[in-house]
């Protein structure tokens, strides 16, 4: 692009402090980038569009519009603009790399890999696409490949703070907690203002009085006007955890309340519709329907579903089972939902929610079961059992029974108040398979919990006795070996001592409990809610009031 090709900024452009008159296109783009960095997104967008009016083939303006759209949370718009930029200038590695990142965020992983590979073909020494390939490899369960990509990126760019942050995430999920901590600290040494790194560090770091990381975080929090809305809520959740470590529960809860309120304002949670789904499920899966539709499905004994509310102990139960040599712990899989939505019913239409189930025939139930088994079999062809720890598969227990009659279903429970307080203290991310939008308000969280509890009671009533194994977190803590033996027996597996040494098992764990399951069994999480009792009245009211001395309702 010629430096001398002018653009006119009109007097009514609405951009304060931006000179009017004729300026070169390259200067207009530079000013647009400065405006974007200053948070003046509307002004930056206006200036980019002026550039496109003057020169429609400006890939720089299209690219910058994509970055602005991403900052606004408009991922579809970001992809559209950057795709146009790539069409205009396919030889620019940066455009391919940023398109790869947008595709990854949109869940379009195959396209993200292809764009990253194109960027590397154009510039083999470009570290950013390697870092993005590492993130994609993690989502695919390819942890060692992810480590290799990260280390290659860092070899090319030793001061790449984001790659150190990414490396820390991978090491944390592999159980290398101290190495992960060092990677996060290195990222902060290189870029102390990246708030997201503090969020990750808090998962592997116990804050203490005088902690320099806490002081740095508090210094950032002291200037909220310099932070984005997202960074402010990240800081709230992280300081909530830090003050909990210090047993300063009042300050901890104040931060958690602020962070959750900010997050709740960002999400679209329709409580009536969400709770109504439970009603629809129960109205369809009657004893009569279960009796009429049973007897088919796929006969495989491979799947073991571990269900329950998040933060109830599902990760611990999976880690115990996955420590058995015949069990592959697959983590939180979307396979069941994807299978249900891709199989066609007898009428040729999709299986669209509970209302479709009465119209399904034996062949459809068998097809759902077979396709699910084929999907998990790819993860571990030789395993006798494969665990699927997607907590919200509790919605599908009736369908699991009809499509996989020999699959095992383990339901993990924990004290309701402990479970909910733990949920309220977490900022759930896409890495944990989607945001839990009912967890950011105490009343909504309590009402959701009670409705989930009712659904589990419904499943126990309509399914054959013993179809679901209930496992209480507190019982596992009190009698690890006894509960481990009970779970293995339910899964038709012989006893193995490695199950009680679960914290020594090296495997990829991609949940908020990744660090906890690397420790021997501990009791400190039991009754955690009591430290916050004076602050959580709306939650306790929905959970039917106070607990007894054991913490149970």
C-alpha cells in the first residue's frame, strides 16, 4: 500500500483528538490501532471503515476490524473480517495465525490447524501458530504433542509470555504442578500485567501473608479504571481464592460476590427455560416409557458414566477408577451429546430433545449406543472400561439406560452447600467444556441444585434398582479403599492397589480439580461452606435452610 495514498477524515467523524483533513493510509491505520489499544473501539472501527472506503482491498483494515470485533466478543464478525483479510493477502503469516486463533475459539479446530499450518509454511520460525497448535492439541487430549509445540515456540521466542502461560496450563493438567507454577511465574516475570496468568497461577499456588504475587495482584486491582471488564472479574475471582488461602473469608467473599455479579451480567441465563428442561425430561421418561423401550441398545460394557454437579468429586472418582490398569479415564467428553444430535430417528429427523424419545425405535437406540461406543473406543481401543466424566450427562441417564443398557452410571454427591460454594468460587471457562451460567448467582445456583437433586430422585424411581451407583464424596474421604472397592465391583473390575494411590497416576486431567487429584486424600474441603455461612443466606434459603453438625441436609 502506498504511504502517500490519502484518506479524508470528515469533521463529523466523532473522533475526539484525531486530526482532520488528508492523511496517508498507513498513518490512518496506525492511529486506528492506537485507538483500539486505548479501548476506543468505536473510533478505531470508524477509522478502519474510512480506510476501506478509500481502498477496498486494504487487508490491514479488514484485519484490524477483525481484532476489534474479537475485543467486542463478536467472534463471528472477527472471523468474517480476518477471512476477508486472508483472501486479500494469503501470503501474510500473521493473518493466517490470527485466523487460526479465531477458528480455535469458535471450536472449528480442523480449520484452526489448517490455518496454523499455512502460517508455518509461510514462516517456519513463527512462534504464535505453534502456541495455538499447542492449545488445540490439549483440547484433543494430545498433551505430549502440546508440550512439544510449546517448547518449539519458546525456542524461537524465549520471551514469549503467553507460551509460558500455555506451558503452565499443559503441565498442570499433566500433574506437574511445581513445573506449572514455575512456568506461570516466568510468564509473569516477562509480562507482569497479564491478569489471566494470575488466574492460572492461583490454581497451583497457595497464597501466604506478604506474598509478592498477591501484592502484585492487589496493585493491579487498585487501578480498576486501567483494566478491562474481563480483567476486573478475573482479579475478583483470583483475589477471592487468595484471601480464602489467608482465611480472610470476609474479603474473600466480597471479591467472589463482585466477580460473580460481573460475570452474571455478561451471560444469558434463562432460569425458567433451564429449570423447565428438567420438567420436560421427567414428563417423557415415565416408568411406562422405560418399560416399553427397554431391551435394546448396544450391549457394550465399556462405557462408565460419572455424573453429578460440578465440584462434587467427579474428578476424584474418575482419577481413582482411571488408576486401574484396565480403565481409561477420558475426562469430560461431549461425545454423548454429539452422538444424540447426529443420529437420525425413524422419521429421518434429528433427535431433538426429550420430546423425540417416544418416537424412537429399537434400531435408533442401538445406533446411538453403537456410535457412542465407537467414539470412545477410538480413545482407548484396548481398555476394558472408558470413563466419561461429563457431569451434565445426568440429563441423559434415561437415554443412557435405553441405548447402553450395560453401561455403568456412577452418580457422585457432595454436601449441597459445599458443592454450591465451590461452584460459586470458580470462574468456569471453555476449557471446562462450557460455562455454567446458573453458578453466578446464589439464589439461582441453589434453585438449580435442588432441581438437579429432584431429577436424580426421578431416575432412581423409574430405572431398575441398582442401575445407578451413588457415591458420596465424604464417604470416599472417610474410607477410600472401601469406596474404591465398591466402585470397582460395580464396574466388574478386580481390585488393584493403584486405585488408592490415585494421586500418583500420571494422566491428562482437564478440569478445575486437576491439581486436587494430584494430592493424597484430604478432609479440608468437607464443611468448607461454614466459613462463608454468614454471607450465603440466599443460597442456604434455596437449599432448605441450615445443616446439621455433619453438614448434611
